[in-house]
C-alpha cells in the first residue's frame, strides 16, 4: 500500500516526465514527410506505380528529344513522383545510397528546364503534367495550355508546352532513371530482387 507521501512523490515524477517529453518534442525538428501519387490511369495494367514509373522513365530519358509532348509530360511527372517516393520506399531497402541525392539533382535539372520553382510541392507538378498529357492525347490543346499556365509552372502554358515538345537532353535525369532500373534488377544481400 502506498502512503500519501509516496503518492505525491510519484505524481511529481510523472509531471516532470511529461514536461520533459513535451519540451524535447518541441525542440526536435519535425520534417514533414512529402508524399505524392500518380493518377489512377497512370499505371494501367501495372500493379506497382513505383516499378512502372522506374521502367518507363528509364526508357523515356534515353532520348528525351524524341518524345511527343504528352509522353514527355508523363515522363517528367513520373520522375517527380519517383523523386518523392522512391528514396523512402520500404520496397527498396537495399537501394544504393546515391539514389536519393541523384534524384534530387535530377529534379533540379528538369524543374530548371520547365521553370518550376525548386520549393514547389510535387503533387501540383504531377497533376498539371498529367492533366496536360491527357488533354494533348485527346486534342484539347486549350486544356493542356491552361494546366501548364497555373502554378507551379512559371513559364506559362505556351512556353512550357514548347519545351515539352522539344525536351533537351537531361543527363542527370537519365542517370537517375538508370540507377532506378539498376536498383530494381540488383538482388538484395538475401538474393531477392527489390520488386
């Protein structure tokens, strides 16, 4: 049986512990986890959007200048998705330590080309590019231009569409996409593949 004195002592310890926890959690930096998603029609026939995006972007960025504008828009949107989701993916437990930094450098490259601010969140970029791609596929250029005229596309619709129509070489992006494919193909130390 506890006495009144012991009860007060434990109560003080409990308050002190609670205060310490609150103080420590307030001091710790909290980095928000960024997440991104692709539209449902982005991976038709594929079960995993990460795998599908890795494989399609590696193919697309081997020669980006040959891509029609809708394909260029989708490829960049998929790279944007990969830059957010791939480094933290639990599926890729054995990815090379260079993958995250490589994707960050590649992201700076394609964002610079398209006039997207470095601090813009990924989801509006993905949504705008997929909206534009879908509109271009169906001949609705006005919808594509409108999608590329909103934030975060600072160059405006016509200029962004012109860049997508003649996408310059993006060597860092191509290298990051190739590393993604290697990550899929290399077995983990247990002999299992990432996907």
